[in-house]
C-alpha cells in the first residue's frame, strides 16, 4: 500500500526504538532492502550501460509514469484478481506493440481516397506467435488484438521437481515455422531456463535465432544474462529488469492461486 508517515513526538525514545528495531530486523526485511538496492541500480542504468552489459538486442520499455503504475499494481499483493488481469492486459498490450516494432517491414505505397499516393510501410509476410504454456497464453489475446489473423503455436516446458531441470514435453507449430518471424511469448523470466529450452526447440524446427523476438513482462538480471549469452542474436523485449520477478503472475491471472 502507498501510505504516508507521521513524525514522532519523542525524539530520544524514537532513536532508541529505531536502533533496537534495526538490530532485530528480520532477514526478510533485510532481503527486501537488498532487492530495492539492486532495483535502484538497475533503474539508474543508462541505455548505454544496459547496451554494454546485455547487448543491443535487449530492449526495455521506457519507464514512464504509466508503465511504472502498471508494474506497481501488478506487484501489489492487495490488488484484486479482476484489477490484476485488467492492468496486466494493459501492460501486455504495450509489450506486444513494442515487440511488433522489432519485426521487419517493407515499403508500401497506397492510394488515398483523394487520389494522392502515400509512401508507407507494411509487415513482411510470415509472422507468427508462440506462447510458452501456461503463463505465456496470457499474452495471446494481446497479440491477436494487434494481428487478428496471426497464427499461434504452443510449447509446454516442465521443470523436474528434484533437479529443477527444464524439459520440453509438448510443442505444436505451423508447418512452415522455419520460414517465419516468431514472437515468443513468456511473461516471467526468473532464471531463463524455460526460455532456453523453448528457443532450442524452435531452432530444431528450423527457426533462425535472429528471427525470434522474445516478448516478456518481467525479467531478472540473472535471466537476462543467461538468455543473452546463450542466444545473442535473439531480440528480447521486456518491461522491467528487477532482481525479483512476480512469480505469482500466472496463478493470479488465471485465478488458480
């Protein structure tokens, strides 16, 4: 919750109390402070610094007030499911729109109703989406809202309960996916292992690494380094780099929490 504070009426007692509280500060609070420090460092990074560390293919939405509010609402534990889904869909739309900007375009001249010729652009043919089940399916409608007739494939990646190793158990794509530009949709990247497996499957089906655009909502710096190092030619579009990802996203979005 966003609440204001009030000054104490007793300076000496407050000082003693604060010192005692700091000494008895629980590990959870200390972890939250460490996470905030890391977040501040990430947010303070300039585009040039991010480019130098992660490469030119990692792109982050401009953190304006609108995006910051959406991120805040989605992370707030007190947000109702209906509000969560509404604002998550807004953020998804922003990420999808920017992901579409990464697709190749070609020149296109059209005639206007007045007979004038307008020199514009159009998508090159051969785009498709692929969602990583299940949380990635939350992004499918956002893509369809922008590209009504686009085809969407699916990948199911599961992690072993003991080893935590990710493995692909199901994949279904358009037959000609190897000749398409692919928007891979996965909202939460904590470690990057799931995305690594999904991209490997796409490559096995003939999709060049440079033809894959990962559309992501929340990404940790660890996951970003893992994916960028493994697939430096793949483009990644995310809304935020933060040391802790909201892993409750899928459960709350689909109402299974």
